[in-house]
């Protein structure tokens, strides 16, 4: 599949996985639409230097439903067709449930799941009208393998998994498709927040990560081959499969690392 001159929109594309996906899109000569809270001209210039024929920034705050409505209104008015839309923006929560800040839990669910659902709901008619487009949702290994101290974050990502897989079936035969990213540990600023949130009660020796650029390569391979799920590799893939099919075994393996 040639991606040249296709329009790709990426939320949370100013850093981390989102930026790595944008950089890979630039290599593919795609038109890149950065969907972020604040414009960064340096990022725009860098993507153009990497090969993107067109780079545009769109203001969007995923924690604000009115901002989502405004973004869709501007997109509709622009007449630009989103060939690929990546719901990547996300937040992290962690720790014992009773110790987590309730306001942060609400905001995390809004960004990770509620806002994603809201945005996709309004985006779909634009794609269905053209009978083409792919919605790419960033879930996590936490959406399929459940660990202590990850109760709220895992719940949001499990919701993304269920939402995307249900939507995939709804869209069968419409020309619009989905891709679910089962993202492993990726070395980003969010990943670096894990010790502060988790390490008081969970020994993190089992954690591992890969560079964001490596994950972006896997995602684009999945896009080009029209896969419905982009799986992680190595130990992360094994952990996900244990979580899916043998959750009790996974729980026993993790138990020695947890302490209240």
C-alpha cells in the first residue's frame, strides 16, 4: 500500500509515540496533521525536512468535549479527508486505587477513553461519506494483561480494546477500517513516569521498553498490510497472550513483585 500524499492525523503528536509516528509518516511522504494542544513550529519544520510534503497543526484538547466538537467542525469545514486518524493522546495513572487522585482518574478516563470515543463518533461520518479511512487507536498491553497498581489505567485501555474491536465489526463492508495498537513499554516521557506511580507497591524489575521509532515501524508495517491489530514482539507479546488466555498464571507470576 502506497501512503504517499495520504492525510494522516495524529493526536498527541508533539512527543513520544505520536511524534515517532509523525516522523515515520514524513518518511512515507504523507501529509501530516498534528492534533495537539499547542503548535510547535520546530516540530513542523523538522517533519518537512524529513520529507512530509505538507504539515499542519490543529488545536485540540482531548480533556475538553467542547474542544473536540470545535476540532470536528473545523475539520468538516476544511474539506480535508482524513485517510488515517490516530487516536494516540493518553495519560497515565497508577498506584493502589485508594491512594489515587480521583480528579486525575476522571481526567485520564476522559483523555484515554471518553474523549477518544467522542472524537471517533464525530469523525466516522466524514469517513463513511467517502467510504474510506482507517481509525487507529492506541491501546496498551495493559488493556489485555492486568497488573496490580494499574487498575484505572488498565481499565481505560481495556475499554479502548473493546471499543475498537466492536467498531471494527460495525464497519465491515463500509470501506472504513480500524487498527488496534497493543502498545508495549515504549521509552517515552510517559514511560519514565511509571516508577513514580508504581514502584512504592510494585517491583518493576520485570519492565522493559523499546524505542518509540521501533514501535512506529511496527505500526506502519501493520498499516501497509491492512492488519486489524498491531501486536508487540518478544516478552511483551508473551505477557499479552498470558493475560488473554491464562490470566491466573500471569497473576501468580506477578504476585511476588507486589506488596501493599
